[in-house]
C-alpha cells in the first residue's frame, strides 16, 4: 500500500446510483434448504419463488392477526 494517494482528479459520487436495489443474500440451514428444494421440485417451480410465496403468506397472516401493515 502506498503511503500517499493522489485524489486531486477524483469525482465525488461517480459510482453512486440512488436507484440501485440491494439484494441481501439469505442462507438457509441445510435441512431447511433440502426440504424447500424437494417441495419446489414437486411443484415445478424454483426454490426462490416457493420461499417468497410462503413468506408473503406468513406476512399476510401476521398482518391480519396484529392489525398492523
């Protein structure tokens, strides 16, 4: 690493994109992943779609029970 860097020609915010969406990785335990993989295969959908569908249903149920959006 250099002792000093020249930033005199730098441009602030050059790579900043306010509309960029960050996708956060989610890591499942092996047994959970295997179960979902099997169910997704049986339904003929990818695992991501299946998990998103189930999470949306859970969110909907929680909102109904708590009355919060």
